[in-house]
């Protein structure tokens, strides 16, 4: 059973490396390994730079000849060049590794979204997947490229600086250790609060995204029932929640940065005053004191930068919780659901066993029991709002029933993976999706192109051949993502061709001829029946002439409004 992100969220202070990344991609350990190695080399170069610069300043203060200073310039230049080169190599290397991890995770998330048990909250899960595959993974990349190296440097730099100070100026090292000890408790307290705020912000963003996606998908229904103002209010409320959560996160970031600024300023001042007093009374030498003064800000600046990176990547750690939840939901079905091999492609019987679907406390369908074998035609009868479209989506595996089971060939359709569903089921919704691509690509939607003769037969069967002949470029004519260059009837013909080009054992057609006139319907419907004669055909329609072709009729009583479901 998958866990919710609220259960996965870890509010402990952020470590330089979140071990959960290893379970997502073992390559992520390279980020820590390379970061530690390169940051250690960078710190060494910074210390050498400070040492040689201290020598140059000491020689200048004591009025010595230029000889010693000139001899220090080449190693100072080499150390400075090494710092720049190591920084460049680290950023390129981190970006390359993180980019490959991000690309693989995006493919896995999209695959998990295709395999997920959608349930009645399909829009919310689609919006969540969209957020994770875009902003969530971008934040995760920033975490790997920005925070992990910064946190590694925040560990290596202070230790190296304190070790150097202990060898050259023990009192400064004691002051550094004492002031550094005050920083972790502050970061723990602020880190806990930041984690909570980031979780609130992500949840607000997910709610807004889900609300927006659902509104766009149901815009026709919303306008039809006059629910525009209600939907505007819902989006406005979600936007206000996101604004408050974002501002709360920013306030916390400003406060924590200010606190660290005060602590680091006081610490550096204590070291500087101590060194100044001892230089005045002659108890310490000039060159190592200058080097320590140069290095102390480096140590505290490393801690401060890690804190800043922590606040800019807290969203990524929260997104990681949601990524784990999303991948767990999209895990492969158990053998009890899927069986040891691929589902049987032909000869499978459709069984509806006490199917009920409830959403937001509203019963949309209840106690539906029916069955159909290959070659039979199951007609869904009922008035608008009786749940015909809802049942079609459930049969297609897009909605998991709240009660009962839908079996095809002995397997629950709602628990089959996306690849299995694509082999078994052809689903034609009332409002088919179109893509910004050629007409042929919109028919095939990524599937293998059939033989030219088969393609011509399908186009003729649905009356699309005449439409193709009238388009510039024919099948290569480019459509927009809404297919608005075609009429409603032509778009329906394209959708029918999409369903029939590779007939599936289970054919589900929701109002397949609603945008065709009676003459066109009389031409197309017999061809549809002929091309699906070996399949289980399920169709919903208002026109009585289609009902006459059914071998089984399933009457649905009005339970909950489908329009309400789409608009909600």
C-alpha cells in the first residue's frame, strides 16, 4: 500500500545527501563522491592562496625587498587558477550527472502515471504527475547541483580552516570552534520549520494545478451548466493559499539568513579583534595571522551559502517525498491482479460484478452487473447524467470502481498497466484528444503505421477518405492540439479511425456518432460493427437506431450527474 507524502516527509535537518536518492538512481552517489573530492581540492587551493597572499602582505608591511614577494606570485596564481578550474569542472560534472538522473526519473514518472490505478481522482493525479515531471524534477536537479556541493563544502571548509588555524593560531581555532557550535542548533530549528512550510507550499501548488487542469478539461461542461463563477472562486481560493504559503516560506528564508548573518559577523569580528590585540602586543606573527583572517570568512561563508541553498532547495526535498509516493502508486500490479504473463488478447469475456462508483460522497453508479463475450454488443442505455460516460471510463481502466470489480479475461481493467490496456482496449471518449501533429499522426497516436491498403479501408469505413482528399497535403495536413481546423463531425471520424485502425479485444465507444448526421451515421455504423465483430463492443448512444444493433442492453438509472463530476 503506497504511503502519502505527509507520512513520507522527514522534518529532520537536511543532510548533505538524502539517502533516498540512492533508491531512485544509484548514480546519485557519484554526486556526493565527486563533490567531496573536488571541494576538498578547492579548499586546499583556497588555503594555499591565503598562505601565499599572507606572505605577500607581510613582506609589504615589513618593507622587505620585492624578491620574496615575487617568488610567492606564481604559486598564488596557480592556486587562484586551480580554484576557478575546479569550480568549472564541478559544475559541469554535477550538471551532467543530475541531468541524466532527472531525465530517467521523468520517464519513470510518466510511465508510472500510465500504469497507475487512476480512481475517481484522475485529474488530481494527472496534475500531480505534471508538477513532479516539471517543477518537482527541476527543484530536485537544483538540490543535486546546488545544495549537495554547497553542503559538502560547508563540512569540508570549516574543518580545514579550523585545522589550519589550530596549527598556526590556536586561539583563533578555539574561537572558530565555539562560534561554529552555535550554528547547528539554529539550522535544526529553522530546518524543521522550513520543511513544514515547503510541504504546505507544495500541497497548495498541487491543489491549484489540479483545479486548473480539471477546469480546462471540463470547460465545455462548466459553461453549459453556468458554473464559471464557482470555478473562478475555487481557482482564486487555491491561488491565495499558494500565495500565503510562498510568502511564509520567503519570510522564513529571510529570517534565517539574517540570523546567520549576525552569527557569522560576530564570529569573524571576534577572531579579528583577537588577532589584532595579539599583533599589537607582539604575541603572534603577521603572515599566519593574515592567512587566518582571510580563511575565517571562507569557513563561515561556506556555512551561510549552504543555508541559502537549503532554503532554495527545500522544495526539492518535499518533491522527493511526492516522487516516491507517485512511483509507489505506479508500481507494477501484483500477480493477483495481473497474473504471471500478459493478458489474453482474444476470446476474453467482459464481466461487471456489482460495480459502484462514488465521488466526493455522490453515488454515480451502484450495483452494476453485466457480461459480454467476443462478438457481442453491449449497449449502455440511460438519460444524461445516469453515468454512461463514467462507466465507459471505468471499463477502459481509467477509473477504479469504489465497489465491485470489472474483469476482462479474468483481469481487473483498473489494475492493468498502461501497456497492457493499450493492447487490450480501444476507448473513444465523447471529447477525443488531438495533438499538434499531422492528421496521420493523430490517427496512429504513436502506433505502428498499418499497410496502405488497411489504412485506406479504415478511412473509407468511417468516411474520412473524402475529408483527407479535401485537405492540403492529405494525411500530412497538420492539426492544432485542439483539431479546430476540422468540424466536430470530422474530428469524430478521426477518432473513430483511431479506434478502428488497430481493433482491440475490448472496444468502448462513448457516443461514437453524436456529431454525424443520420445519413453519415447510417453509412459509418455498419462498418464499425463489421470491423469490431471479433471484439466485445460496448457503446453508449442516445440514438435508437444504434440501440437496435445491440445484443445486450444495460440500463443505467440516474444516480449522480456526470456533468457535476467533470466540473467539480
